[in-house]
């Protein structure tokens, strides 16, 4: 079944970030410089400090600045020395400012680490031209840092009824417990907007759900997102599926991508349970995933349908995705009738993880909304989930 709408867009949502200031260290604020006080340049507010050209500037003070503009006097060697020492001791981009700087001084300052040299009195256009590349570089580095700290794991299934949701709930609980030891949070989003029951399986009774986030539209922020989550005793934060069934094709890619993107920025690692039917928004989220877990069973029918899922992913030019096949409800006796070579031929790849079939333990855990370990401290299924948890953490590059 497919409800992909080719006319949908896949715009991404970006969070607002607070920017640091540009620090000015001048001997005076005469003329044009005075008009810069309280204004912005290249999107940064300006902070002015009036000090002699030879007075030392605390490097820790510069650390909080996006850029520092420091006056240099060509006729005062001590001011040049001050700039050179600061450039060698801080990572903050420094710009030298001087009245009629000779070319030899400009070259010397640049060799010493100056990002640029601007003439005095300061001119807004000159500052904009000089600071804009620094701003753009900061934005690129910030996006890279955020991307490396946020992780998205999508869970799909070969076919409904393979126990993917139950497995995901137990995995997310275990993952949240271990991440909490390192001061990190985990969020689980139930995007099966028609048949999702993750909250029920985890013993939660949410007052707010995904529907409230969808209703909020562009008003969504970190505070609203957090208030919509229901917290499991493990520390796992859960955004529940809507109480009423929603048509898959009625949801917009940009809005759902925005919610998931905000969740990764807010919590770090996010697991999403995707519906069985493909839509534009589910494919868009899949494309942004750091890891995809494809849950199947060890039967030719289920493996065949898992192969169809893999083929669909390839047909959407998503070959670069890290997809790991997880066989749920596994019993060693199954290998007597289904050889490893048969599995590899059916899937086109090897199985990454197997989860033992212990239905009584899993059912008790679901009925009570607790981790499997609370039902039975040592079990084959618990050990398998621990291995899956460790494997996911390693794939995501999380230090434990």
C-alpha cells in the first residue's frame, strides 16, 4: 500500500539559536564609532569597551565574544604586541582596527592571526563585510555540532504483527536507562497515527499527544514539546500517537519533520515508530535517520516482505541509509527448516540481531508497563535486547 503524494515538499525546520556579541575595544567612541553602540552588525549586537591601546584584555572576556575588534596604534609597538599575544592565546576571531594602517602593518597583523584589518573610524559597511564570513563559518560549525549530537533511529517492520512496537518499547526503555547514567535524554515518538499503542504498552496514560503538537502548528517550541511528553519511570520521554485515528495522507511532511527535528535537538536521541504504509513524510523521516531497524520474523513470507521494504528504500535512492535487520521472536529450532543461506538469499543481506521468542515474559512486561528485567531478571530475550541496545549505541557513536 502506498499513499505517497509527490506534490508534498520536504522542507526542514530549524530551531532558533542565541548569538554572541561583537566586542569592540577602542580608545574612544568619536564620530561614526559612537553611532555603532547598541546596533547590530552581521546579525550580532555590538558591545563597546573604551580602553587605552596598551591595556591588557582578559582572554576569558574574549572567549564569550563571537568576534573581537581591537584597536591597534601603528606608532605604539606595545599595542601591536598586545594584539599578537591575544591572537596566540584565544580561539575567538580577532579583527584589528587602526587609523591609516600601513600595508606592512596589515601584513604583519594578518600573519599574527588577525582575521582582518579594518580602518578607523569604523564604518558599518566595512564591519559587515569583515564579520559576515565569521558569522557564516560559525553557523556551519554550529549545525555540524548539533548534527553530531543528535541521533534519529527509525523502526520499520516487514509486515504488521511481527512485534516491532513491543520490541521498540522495551529497547527504548533500556536505552533511556543507560543514557540517563551519562546525563543524556531519550525520546520515543509513536508516529503510527492509526494503530499506535506504544503508550499503552508502556503503562502510560498521556494527557497530551502528537495531535496537540500538530494542532500547535508553527507555535511549537521546546517547552511545548516537553510538556507533550509522558515520562516513563525509566526516564524515557514518550510522545504518544493521537487518541483518534488520523489519515496518513492528511499529515504534512514539513510539520512532522519539524517536530522530529525539534525533538532531536531537545533530547538528543529520538526513536520513531513508523506506520506500515509508506507516505511522503515517513520516507522523508527515514531519509534523515542515522539508523533504521527493520523488524521481521524468520519465515519466508516475512523475509520476503522485508526484502520488498529494502527494495523500496533502494528505489528511493536511499542506499546510503544504515539499515539493520532484526529478527524478532527467534527460536533456534527455526534454523532446522530455514538455512542461513536461505535467509541471506531472501533478504539480500545478513541478519544483524535476533530477539528470542519468550512471549510470556514480553506479555507480562506489556501488561505491567515495565522493563522485561522486572519480570525476569535474567532471560534470553532480556539478554538479546541488551545486545541490541549496545549495538545501537555503538552505531550511533554514543560513549558509554
